[in-house]
C-alpha cells in the first residue's frame, strides 16, 4: 500500500471509530485497540496500560457522550515501517458548547495485517485564561 | 539492540534533552528532532509541522524556562520495527509551583541509525475544576 492509500485507510478507520464514540458507543475504538495499548485520556492524569484497563474505563463512559457533529482538522499520517502516526485537531459540538482537542493515535500493523492502535493521546486545548 | 536496551537508550536521550530544556536551552531537543517532526505544544492549539517551524517556536522561548527539578513518572517505551513510542507523566517544579504534564514522543531510527523524534505531544493535566 502506498503512503497516500495508507493515510486514507488510517483516517477512515479513525473516523469510523470516532463517529460511533460520538453517539456514546465505544465499540468502534475497542475493536481497533491493540492488546498492548497505552492510553492518555484528556480528563485523566495517569495513563491506562493494556486493553482490559482501557475497555473498563470506556465502558464506564458508555452512553454519557453525545457529540452532535465534529470536525477532524488537518489530519497527518506519518509512517515508519509497520507504524503509522495519525495526528489532528478535533472540534466537537454539543449544543452550544464546543470542545477543542488535540489527538495522536499510533497505529501498528499486527501479525494478522490489521492496523490497530497501540498508543493514544487526547488532550484538551486550554484557553489562554486557563494557562 | 534488545527491547530493554532500546528503552534505556530512548529514556536516556529524552532525559538529556529535557534537562537542557529545563535550564532554558532547547538545543537538546533540536538536536534530536527529525526534519519531518510534527509537534503539539501544551499551550498551542495548532500542530507545528517540520523542523524549521518547531525550531523557530523553540528559539522564541529560549531563556524563558527554568525548571528547578522534575520527575519523569512511569516511562514506557513501545517498539514497532524502527519506531519507538515513549510515554510518561512529567512533574516540573518552579519555586512553589508544580506543572503536571503528559508526554508522548515517537522516535524513529533514521537511515544514519540515529534515533530522532518524529512526533511529539505534550499536554497539561487539567485539575477537576477546569474540566
């Protein structure tokens, strides 16, 4: 697969998982998280290590999220052999509220050729007054 | 190099660059940033793409940082071929102030065998009152 096709594949996977999560359903991400995922949540100080810990955390949030629409801004995919690093800005709209985030997802091609996320880092964008 | 040795190498590189930056000197990071680095700064919404853009930003901060001491907490290095993903919590002390951050650094082994950072994501840990 050439670089452009791989970038399209990765971005499509991410959007599919994100659109499910935006309706309160974490299953899209859980299907593409690797067993050895490490995960930084925007609201949690400590990293979650390993699929089971991330799954427990996500399932505790099930049904609590409802994003009406979103924009994935400036996605870039960098590739290093069997790793693909996706980074982007995310804007999520909930009624009149807007959440702005930065996102890094490290995908890795597994032995079964499926791409899965082995590291995830979400962070909230703080406004100047919060700096 | 086995996984344990590589993890030690990566963490040692990171600490060396970080300790320079803590004294206001970005040169340690600039020496190990790859040409195609993408960089999420904790205080900036937009990603900086490419070494020259990151360098200009870092040089604008030169001499403005003085961290008296720091703790790198729970560093983990995950490897995928020629990529090594380091993630950790960072606590930085400036007088009586404490800054808490999360950090992701994606290192990649370059054609000259040097490990360099191709993606960096720093984020501030927001206290519950800021959520």
